[in-house]
């Protein structure tokens, strides 16, 4: 049988082991914190510590620097738009065309450029003042947008001209859009007693024709459309009654 001295030694050893474990549980977290190993805000315990200035999300979303989006710096201020139509302006249109040209070349998918012009608008402005444009342009623009898709891009290029970019669309498919806006706008202009019509040109950009070449082809087709359509009369009394006769919306 173990002696009294042996039992006392075993009890003393057990006490020392328990004291050592208690000390370890008490001091190890403090040592980790001093060494920079404490989990940060939003970091799962035991996970890697994010670099300085970054915030880790426990939800699993990508980390981002404070004030900077996941995909880089915040986007620039929104591009200015045309107040009469809500369409973008020529600078944004040029950027769209450049981006679309790169996409067409890379993926070998078609896009169609549509140019629309309100014929005789400048003459109406000369006769009646800027109110003529403010009465005519918004309803025409409304028709252009109404028949467009969510992915289509619209811009006002001049006082009387608009540009429409139809991604993933060839010339044959674009005809449906062209005919819808032509019929809607011409009908509205006639109902308002306006001596003006739309001239429209469109052309496809693809792996064998650049977007720039398509824009030129669309312009050529618009000019041909202007020549082929029945000439609009000088206007006379119809123009004089424009501000009273033109409806407020399409």
C-alpha cells in the first residue's frame, strides 16, 4: 500500500498541475492580444487578420477599404444629362460607342446604331423661338425610350438629332424598333399639325464593320431617308399654330 508520504506527493502534484492550467487559461488570451492575434471586428475567431485599413465581413462578402468600394475607388460623379429629354449627351455617347466597339470585337456579337432626326426643327425654332423645341423634343424622346429595351442606350446629339445604341441587335432586328418609333412619332406629329417628320438611319456593327463605320453608314442612310421621304411643306399657318396645336405628351 502507498505510504502517507506518497499520497501527499500525488496530491501536491495534482494541485500544481491545476494551478498551471488555470494560469494558462488566464494569461494566454492577454499574450495573444499583445501579439496582435486577437480577432478583429467582424473576423471569425481563428481567421486571418485583414491588412491595416481593411474591414473583414463575417458574412463572407469581400473586404473593402473604408470609403472605397469592393471594385476600386467610388465612381465619378454622374454624367450630365439633357434636361429636356433625360438622355445622355454626346460625351457619354462617344464613350458608349468606344466600349461597344471593344465588346463587339471581343465577343463577335452584333450591335446596331440608330440615328433619329426631327426634320425642320431648326426652321421651327427660327420662326417660333425655343418653345417650339421644348414642345416637340420631349414627346419624341419619350417615344424613343418607350419602344427601347432596358439595355438600349439613348443620347441627344444635337438640337434635333438623337442616337440609340442597340446592343446584341443586328440590322434586321433593328427594323422593328425603327418602324415602331417612326410610326409613333409621325402619327403624333401629324395629329399635332406639325410640319415635320422623322428621318432615321441605322447600321449594324459586327466583326467585319467597326462601330465607327456603322455610325457613318447610319448617317448616310438617314440622309437618304430624308431625300426619299415626301418633302415637308414650308409650314405657313401650320407653324404659326404650333404652340397651341402640339399636344403636351406623346
